[in-house]
C-alpha cells in the first residue's frame, strides 16, 4: 500500500473506525498523489521568476489560446476557463457550494460536514462514490421503482448486489415499513448496508413528507445502533424542486449525519438540475458523520481519497464549467432567476395534477404519488407500457418512457403548461386504440 494511503487510513480509523471499516478495498488503497501535482502547486506559490512545472503551454505570461476558442468564452479569462482545475475542484467553488448547503438546509447549523469535492456531474459522483465505498458483493438497498443507471454503476461496474423494497404503500405514501424490513434483513447477514435515498425521486417525482423522513432516519439509526455499519447515500439531483406543503424541503442528509458513528451520510448533488445546466456536468460529493476528535483532519482524509479517485479516473473536471457555475451563484440576480424557473415547474406539476383528477382516465390508469422533481408516472391497467409507447410514437408523434410492463414515465419538466391536457388526452386515446 502506498504510504500516503496508509496515512489517510490511520487518520480515518483514529477518528471513526466504523467509517474506516466501510471503505472499499479500492477506497483503502486510494490517496491523492504528491509528485508532479504537489510540486506544481508549490511552484505556483514560490516560483516568482520562472515556473516550468505544469503541463500547459503559455505565451506572453498567460495560457496559450486560440482566438477561435476564446471567441466563444465570454466574461472569463483563459486561466478561468481553459487551464486544468484541481482534482478536488476549484477552491472558491467548493467553498461557495458548502456555504450554499447550509443556506438551503438550515438543519445543518452547528453540524460538521466535509468540503464538497467536485465531480463531472452526479452520475460521475455516484461512480466515484462506488469506487471509494463499494466492494463486489456489498448490498445496495433501493426501491422497486428506481433510475436504471444505478444498476449499471453499482451492480454491473462494481458488482454490488441490488436489493429492492416496495416504494409506495397502498394509500399512496413512502413505504417506510418495507424499507425497514429490507434493511434489517440485510443487516442480519452483512456488516455493512448501503441505502440509496433519491428525493425528489426519479422516475416517480416523489419526495417524502417530514414524518416519513423522520421515520427513515429512525430506521437507519436503529440499524446502526444494533451494530451494522450503514452508508446513507443521498442522491439530491433534483434538490429544491418540491411543489407541495408538508413535504421535506431540506436534504434528508441534514437529519442523518449526526445520529450515530456507524451511520455515514453521503450527499451527492450538483448544478445540473438546480441551475438548469445539464451539460456543464458539475456535481459534488459531501460527507457527514460523528467524529470522535477533530473533524477537519478526518474530512480532509476522505476528501483526499475521493479526489484521488477522480485523479485516477478523469484527472479533473472542466474548469470552464466550474467557473461558469461559480460566477452564476455569486451573481446577486441568481436567487430571483432560480425562483422564477422553480415557479414554472411548480405550475406545470400542478397542471398535471389538475388534468389527471378527471375521472375519465380512471379506467385506463392509476397515478403514482408525485409532488416534486421533473417526472411523474402512471400505471396502465389494460395495455402493455412498451406497446403503448411505440404506438404513441408512431401514430401520434408523442414520446414517453416505458418502465416495465405497466408503467409510463412523463417528464412534465419539458412540457409547456398548455401542452399537458393534450398529452394525456393523446395517451388516453392511445389506450383506447389498443383496447
């Protein structure tokens, strides 16, 4: 094992041995290399005369650029857009995002969390999380309705075992009892259980109520207290897009991270949906859990392992994308602009609910609970989902996503409010066609 990895392991184990036990074999081996990177960083501070360390081309005291490239970059210098960013992410962006976590999640007040590490979007964050924390054979607990790429990243690539539970109760809420039964069953045969919580949820557009969130936290805390290490991974890709009262508006991460030394909270979020910049690919990984001593060194060790995973994966994330996000969230107009887009999506969600309240649809489908995010789902009663999807596409030019035999996912996020009625009328007509 590299001595740098051993040093990081000693820090983590000293401050929280349970978290050290949760690391994957890869995670224990990970470190952030010194070598060229650390020498270049040192030279950046001290080489006031000549600096010949970093692998970029320079000209006239600045980065060498092509005017045809810079013509497309407005408001940022070449140093802010075209040069390499640190594998951890731009320091100013990491600090700004951490500050925003406390602003958006008041329950974090007085609690300690790591500095966010920048990833290439939240999908990359899940992949890096898997490298650091998931071994082949580890159990990942997920609902029966889930984003399909979880299985690709965690099951196929990391060879974890995906165990599912029933997402909704018969009366239309989150099935906390089903989650508890699944987690407790896995805890009987595994020293570590990973639970992935995605709110607002893809594909259903459901976020738990305040009471459901409290019950989930109680379940995971109780399992940790019983002696099983629990990693609660919070995929907050659609954070903030909650459209009803009584629904959890903060990340459930805020309620988990100080409950028990055996309970590690991992927050995966990003600018992707929060800022409507899907192609910029800026995500973050943030850690939180009880620490016996000084949390700063403990979290730095986890950050260095995570950044080491990024360094050995894609080296670093886009400097241009990070600078754009940093500049946007620093803009005084940003909160107002974000609120305006939120209201548009909220109105679309309410329009969908109003349209689907029409009893004429009841013979064709049931509506899964939804209150947030980009999506909602219907459960077809009389026709196959894939058959209907193809029929709607071929005959009416309408595109939806089929999930299994009975479910259709509708992304109301990409519909104008005025299109909602027409969409569901066409789907209803398609069901009648096939019936």
